[in-house]
C-alpha cells in the first residue's frame, strides 16, 4: 500500500450558479468522454485555501469564474 500525504484526502468544490430576474440558475457541467454530470472539485493544494483551490478547479475544469458566497453551503466527510 502506498503512503499518501494527508492533503490528498482533503477536497473542495463549487456549485456554479447565478441569480437574475428569473430566479436562480445552476450551471450543469458534464465530463467530456462519458457526458456524466460533475461538480468541479479537487484536492486542496498545500499552498492554497480550500476556497482558492475550489475556484481554481472550477476555472480549470469548466472555465467558470465568479465570486464565492460569504459562507460555504455545507460540508461532508466520508472514508476513502
């Protein structure tokens, strides 16, 4: 079994959305190969905060840029 650094198990993500006169719109993103729905997420890099890492992933994976909410929507933990 390979030993992996702890930071590889900490991930962050964003749910891209916007508010306008019609209400709330959530941006749906699919993978290129299998067209599966995804949320842009990734490992929290050692030199970045969880938020900065999530914003970087959204830009890299989906070309999405924006302003984050002041507070996270939530979090969850599971055994990997």
